[in-house]
C-alpha cells in the first residue's frame, strides 16, 4: 500500500462522496461532506486547506483545517473509507494538516465530535485531542412577543442578548446551529 496525503481537488468529489454517503446509515440524517466538498475545495487558500489521504491515487480519507485566529486552528470533516480504517490514514491527515496549521503560526487546534460518534472520538483521542465539553440540545419555547417590540435585524442586539442570557451561562457559551449540526 502506498499512502500519501495531498490537497484535495475537485476531481476527488466522486470518490469522497462514495465513501461518505453512508457515514451514519444507522442515524437519522445524511453526511454533509458530499454536499460541501466542492465549496471546501474551491475555497482552499491561505486560511483553509482540505486534504485527502490517497492509496494508489484513490482518495480514502478527507479532513479540513482552517485558521480561525492568529494562533488558533479548527479541524473538521475527518472521514476515512470504511474499507481503509485502521491503516493510519486519519493520523496521517492530522499530521499533514497540523504541519500546515503550524506553518501559519497556529499553536492550538480544536475539533468537535458528537459523543455518539465512537469512531470520531477514538480518532480524535488518537490524534491527541481531549474532550473538553459536551453539547446539549434544547428547544426553548419563548414567551409570545409583540412583533412591534421584536428586534429583527440587529446583530449587535442579538449578540448582547446572548452574552447576557442565563442560557449562555448554563451552556458555558456553546450553542449549535440547527441548519448545520457541526456549527
């Protein structure tokens, strides 16, 4: 087996989609990777790098790194083809992307993995990540508000409300986006 890790290309889309389309066949929902992959590749640049692990020039893994701040990075979307798990592709992609982040001055990298994702949790731990927090889902049922009093398009007011809310304190400042479960 000849493995290498390289920057992802648009022509990798079909192969990546094939091994990610049933990532969580036992769960309700689909993997976002086949949908987002072309945009990831097109947006690669100085602060974003999408990598694939390839065996005999066939993609068998994917992961992306982003520079979030001067010294902080984010890793996301790691997947390895089920037929190639346990062969070290995940760690090879992490090493490659950590080097890429380090070259940009990043000294800390983070990722997010759902607790039920045992493969992802195992890979994160093997890559040196330690769990720091857990997310909870809540669907608040707010009191009815007079529409005339509602703030509709004031991002500063919305942020101020969130930063001063008891919900933020109870959740340690973390919240998930409904339309993008990873955000």
